[in-house]
């Protein structure tokens, strides 16, 4: 019986990656086992190409090895590894089997396994950022910018500690996430650009390459230049691990922004709030037993995925430790790292889709606003009273808010009737008093700030996309 995706163990394979052909096409060249083998072969080819440039072997040898690397068969390498129990030596053996006797000696010459492995990891992660991660996060950013501009003037009650605070606009609520994603994309780009490789040998001291070259560091730089990488400033058998740690930190912190956005949208979809909603498709079911349910399942999925992958950062930090010049304690754990990219990209694509179809209920936003509109004036009232010289404006307004709550009367009415406040109110402008009576206009520069941040982030996004294109 042939295997199907239902025989897989990881839900990434059978649900979030394996079942998404578009995501597989996007990430396949960077996160799969096939990608690992192919990119490691390319490192081997780059090393031989540099040997030819330095006059150690003929150009024809480099061309032979390059052709063999381009046609590498991961299944063959796996079969060889099964025989000899060493992954990189298996790769070398397969490459050598595909070239002439003249070319064989130069495959893996001066290299150790982690010259190949760590360099290939850096290449794959950098390309994943340029070709997949940043473009996809950029698409989400575009959707959010468009939505924020659309909702820039839509007054919404701001909330702190789950309680009504003072007015903002829904666009302003979104623009905070836009700004945070803007910073995270810059962080991903910087971390990707700073990924490093190595061609420094078994303990990082260039022991093997020094047999051939007076400037082994220059040889290393030339090999890595073919792959668009720079060398780790120092290395043992492995590259300094902080470069990869910084990269995954940038991804995980981006995931945190997505989870926070999803959590806010989920709460705004609560029955009691109901200011936004996921657009339900025809035939979509919200509950197996309650036909009326319209669950915010996409937003909940993003938060759930973040919960699964955020703790992986602890393992990456743990992988900073390697005894002496290297041990094997990161060998198995680091193989799971590409799953972080898959989880993040699944959530990015999910949010891009759902935020692009987000339904906003302006009437509900207004109804929720009106629930406490009579109390919102407490903050501007106390500030204006203090500006007019009231000796204890905060306490005066606190007392009136308690009275307003007990009597269920608007705060402005109680202020207008209060003899103690009369002289201070008389000094206020008509515009100030109108705002205290109807606090819809008490939203600061929320709308203006929304548009300004959208403009700035859109400009930076365009520049970023040009730089990775």
C-alpha cells in the first residue's frame, strides 16, 4: 500500500504544508531535505570552482563537479548514507561517482563536513528570506495598509485592560501592527544579510587549506562569494551560532506580531463586541452542533501556531552551546528549525487572506462607543480643568464619574450643573465644551497618524522589495 499524507506524523506535512501546493512551491527550494542536499552539493561545487580559479585544478574539473552538483539525486545520497552512516561523506561519494577520475580528488578537498553544512544552511536561510519570507510578509503588509487607510476615520473606542478607555479609530488600531511588521521585516532582512558561512576546516584554524594557500582566509572568502555569503569572523568546526539565532529570533518575533494581531481581531469578533468578523464562505460550518456559530477560527489558528513555534526559540538558544570545537548536541535539534519558517509562512498567508476580506461593522462600533461615551469626557475634562487652574481636577472628575455611573446620567450634564466647576467651564472655548459633550472628536491625531504611518511604511516596503528582488 502506497503512503499518503495521512501516514505522516507532523501536522505540518499532512495539514499545513503538505496539503498546500502553493506553499510547497514557495518554500520547497529552501526548507526540505531535497533542498538541503542540493544546496550542500552547490557548496561543494563552489569550492572546486574556487580551486580552479586559484590554479589548483583545471576549469574542466570545476565544470564537471558543477554539473554533477546540479544533477544531484537526494535519493542516491540517502542510500549511500544508509550504507556508510555519514551524510556529507555520502554526498561526496555520490558526487565523485558522477565525475571523471581526474576530478574526483578535488571534491571536498580542504573541506570538513560543517564547512558544507553550515554554509549551505546560511545560503538556504538567506534565500528563503529574500524569495519567500519577506515577499509574503510584504503582501500581508500591503493588505493591512489598505485596510488601515480605509478605516482611518472610523471612530472606535480604545481599550486598555479590556476596558473602554478613550477614542481612537480602527485604522489607528491597525497601524500599530503595520509599524511593528515594518520593523520586523527590517530585522529579518538584516539578519538574513548577516548570515555567515565557513571554509576553515575541521577546527576552524584553516589547517587543511593552509597546506595549499598562503592566504587561506582569502580562499574561504572567494568560495563564499560564489554563494553570496561572507565568512564567520571566527569558527570552530561550526560557524558562530549567533548569526542563525538572530535570524530565527527575527522570525519568531515577527510571529509574535501576527499572533497579537490575530488575538485582537479574535476579541473584536466576540458576540458582545462584534465590531469585525471573518468573512464566511458559502457552505462554511462554524460548529458541529450549533448551526448559528461563526467562529474566528483563522485568527485562533494563527495564535495556536505561534504557541507551537515560539518555544522553539529556546532550542535555538540552547544550540549556541557546543563543547570545545564541536559536539553533536545540535545535530538533531537543528534539523527541526526549518519548520519555524513553514509555520510562520502558513500563518502569514492565512492572515493575508482573512484580513483582506475582513468585515467591519460600523454600526456596532458606534453602539459600543455609545456605551461609555458619556464617561469618556472624564480625561479631557480633568486636563482642561487643571489647565484653567482647578486645584484638584482629577479628584473632582473622579467624584463626578462615580455620580454619573450611579445616576446613569451623562457626565457632561453633571459637569454643567456643578456650581464649583462653573467658573472653569466659562473659560473653556465652545469647541472644548462641545467635545466634552460629544467626545467623538476626542481621538487625538489618530486618523492623521494612521495615514502618515501607512505612507512611511509603504515607502519602506517598496524599497525593501526592490532590495530583495
